C-alpha cells in the first residue's frame, strides 16, 4: 500500500496493528540508453510488489542519492554524503514517529550503500526499533538468478533493462560491451569517467529476453517479501 493512497487516519490505524513500513531509495543518474530514474523505478516497484495486499505502507521513494562519479552526464543529480545521511535520517524520524518500529529500506542504487553507517547509528539510539538496508539487486537469491542468466552484468547493462525502465522509441545497441575495470574507475574524476565509459554501460549486453528478466524479477519480489516477514532481529 503506497502512502500516496492513504490518509493519516489510515496510517495511524495501520501502525496500531502492524509496525512494519518500507522506504525505497533511488537515484537520478545516467543509465546509458535507459531512464535516468532506473534506480528509483526499480526500488519502488520491488517494494510495492513485495508488500502486495499485505497493507504494509510504502513511503515515497527518495529519488536522489550518491552518484558523484556520474555528475558529468546531463540529468544526473548527486547529493553529498552528509546531506544524504541527514535527509534519510529525518525521513526515518518521521516514519518512526508515525508508529512504525520495523523499517525495511529497499535500496536501488549501489552508491547509496554508505548510508548503512548512519542507519546503524540511528537505530542504536532507539531500543526496540529495527531498520534494515536491502540492496534488492544483489541480495543472495536475486543475484544468484542474475549470475545464472549472464555473469557479465553491470550498471546500465541488461540487468537493469526491464520493460518499465526502457524508453519508448530509444533503440539499444546490439551485442555486448567489454567490461570496465571498476577499480580503475574509482581513481578517476567525473570527466575522466565519462571519457572512459562513453555511453555509460559498464559492460555486458544491453538487453536480454523479457522472460529471463521476469525470472530475476520474481526472485527479487520473493526475497524482499521474505525479509518483510522473517528478516527482523528479535
């Protein structure tokens, strides 16, 4: 249940009977030929489909994240770590104040992972509160399905190419791109990264059959739903 489809009375009543809530984290950044909002689209959709008809509230997706390495690609918006940590912490304050003590963060962008340190500190001050960061795309069962499909999987490649992240009338290249050395990229400036990456795909094919992508998607939804049910410390 998305918060945008609820009023405050319903949220209050929901928190009385179930203290679980979901916060998706995304990013607005280059994804080669795919939408700039890939990470936000996928995080939100995973969250919404995972809660299904359980009534667990899904709060609005945070559409901006940490992507300084892509700042030379038009359309990319990146926050500083201090700003991002403060933003997410204050959102969590509001979710907790609404009565939710178990908060699953469904993260769609690897660059946001440093927020884990803030989450640990935030939870440490609130006995009985549980907050969990779930990087949906590389969670064990989902990533195993990715690897079983094609080991050459990377940013802006086929593994992020779903029917709901493609752009109408945008043709994708055929074939596969050579994988980039990510350790090397970490040494470069944003302008050097753009020069090295070109279109933005880190390597691998640009698209795979939809039936293969659906199997990955089903694994992601099942794994996220299991965390909502069973992934909480006692």
